[in-house]
C-alpha cells in the first residue's frame, strides 16, 4: 500500500528537511511551497491537514522543495509575491520586490496627495535623520552665501518667487498627477501607485532590461491596470521620455542598483547567486546610478517636483550632499520600518 502524504505530513517533513539545508525560515518556506502547488492560501493549509496530495501534486512539490534547498528565492519558485496588497509576478532575472520599497511608494503618494491632488491622507510618523556636524556646517555655509546679495539681486529673487508661487499654485490645482519611474523591474512601484489612486495618477515606467519590461507589462495586464495609467517603456534612464514630456512630471521615483561594491562581496548566497547583478550593484559608493538620476531630475520634474529614491543605508548622507550641491531643496533622509536609513527625498527648486 502506497504511503499517504497529507498536507500536515508534508509540512512537517519539508520544515525539517529545509532546516537541515540552512533555510532560516523553513516552516514559512514549507507553507509557501505547499500553497503554490495546491493553489490554496496558507490559512487553508491548516484547515485541511488531513487532505492527501495526489501523485502529480507530490511531483510538483518535490521539484520546488529541491529548488528551495538549493537556495533559490521563494518568490522565483512560487512565481509571485505580495507588494502593498497587490500580487506581483516574479521570475528569475528580475529583482524581487522588497517590503522596504513599499514605504517608497508611501512617500510618493503622501507627496501627491498633499501637493498635487490636495487630498487628506494618513501619513506615517517620519523619523528624520539628523545631519552630521559636517553636513550641518555645509548647509549653514550655503545659506549664508545665498544671503550675501545686492539689492538688485534681492528684487530679482522676489519677482522670481512670485512667479514660482503663481506657477506652483496653478499646478497644484491639478486633479491628476504624473510619475516617472526609472528602473521599474517587475513594475511593482508604478503598479501600486496606479492601483491605489485609480484614475488620478499616470505613471511612465522605464527599464533598460527587456525582460523586466515584459514582466512589468505582464503584471500590468494581470492587475487590469489601464496602459493609459501605466506606460511601460524600454530604454536607459530618461532616454524614452519624449521632448514634450520634459518638465511635466510631479515625481521621479526609483529603486536603482545601490549596493556598494564592498557590500556586494558579502551578500547572502540566495541573493548573490540568483538575483540580477545589474539590478543590485551600485558602484564603489553605491551611488553610480543615483548620480545619473540626479542629473535627470531637473530635466523631467516640474518646479517643486519630488525626487524619491531608495538607497543603501551607508550612502544616504553622501546622497544628501549631492542633492544639495545640485541645487535641490528640502532634502531629507527617511528611515524604513526597521529604523535603518533607506530613502532620500528632495525637491526641485
């Protein structure tokens, strides 16, 4: 008589097997793998402990357990992950969305709600990073230099401020916002933005990798997001942006490759062996791609537009200094939910 492998028995066996293989959360992996094979939720597993698996289900489960034992990320094996309440398809060769990046979306939506749509929205309590003493002196010197102006320059500045205020007021009366995303990967950021403000925000999502563009388009279709509200383009940086679109975006958002070279050498094997280096490596200080984005920001953003990027925790003060040197305003560093420095936000003057 053949052995009967029930859901409960499979969970217990996979848990123990993956623990021996070094999986840090073997029970969670067992739940994900079983759920993906049986097409049920993880909760439903625990209400069907005695359900036996059919031979084809056992075959599919065995193949996925072997892949997990070899260190392949769960998201690639099961083919999906959750991101701010939406289900995003994942595949090897494209960066897996992280929970930290969900807060990057929140930064964008908070800005658009307050500055473009003028809608009240709950905001999380921000944990601002205090500037280092060196940064504080730099900012103070910049401010002092800016105040050493002639009466003629003061008058010119006042007129410019009046013009800007009028222009900003006109723009802020808009009922629709435009977002440009550089390096969209799975498309999770733009998809979440479009899904959470349906009909109010149009996103242009760009990626240099054709596989990522295809996957983002597949996710757009699966989530029934109208292409009018998420336009996906292939190209390097802002190359695919039309000339008439320059200066028209309210937000430039990006989760670029940002891991410094020294940190790349010590990445977990699950990441180093399976996720694309193109989407991870950020150069010596992790800011190679960010520098290019910073150059592009004034070209694509409207006056007072927001630049929001996720970066490595060790690179953020340098990124803030670069923003100030580039003439950006209201530069701030935000932390993720784990309390680590994670995001740089700045406004075009």
